[in-house]
C-alpha cells in the first residue's frame, strides 16, 4: 500500500512562538494532544494523540475514572465542555479538586 503514512499515534506540528515543553498539552482547534519533546518556537515537534499521560489539571475540578477530559485554551485538563475547550481523552484515575494533575488516556470522542 503506497499511500500508508504511519500509525497516526503522533503528528508533527510547528512549535508556537516562545517554544513548547514536552509533556504539556498541545491545544488544536478540534483536538488536543501531548507534546513529545521540548522545542523552540518555529521548530517541528511531535504531538502524541494516543497513550496515557499525567497532565496539568484546572484548579477546582474533580474527576473520576472514565470522565471525559477536555483541554482548556490554556492547556489545563478539565471535565467542562465550555467555550474553547477541546477533547483530550478520558480520566484513568480519580483526581480531587485540590490535585494539580490528572491521569488521562488520550482518545478521540
């Protein structure tokens, strides 16, 4: 099959001005993922679309296992579907309101 491009677990994107940090959330228009590595602004960097990660969580939000998780426009995980929030995946562990992180399995909705 000569049109196969890969498994689709990662896609390349151009790092935003100011650079990006590996393990933080990439927030696209319709989907979020996790940066694979650090990168300077303008450089290509891979964004993971599959896998399980511990990511920063919005303050005051509690999550239970299998809650749908979205990314805010600022790159924090939340369970809210508010304006500007895009799908990230599902919680794979309980996170209390005071926790700063949550475990997420990346998945399209």
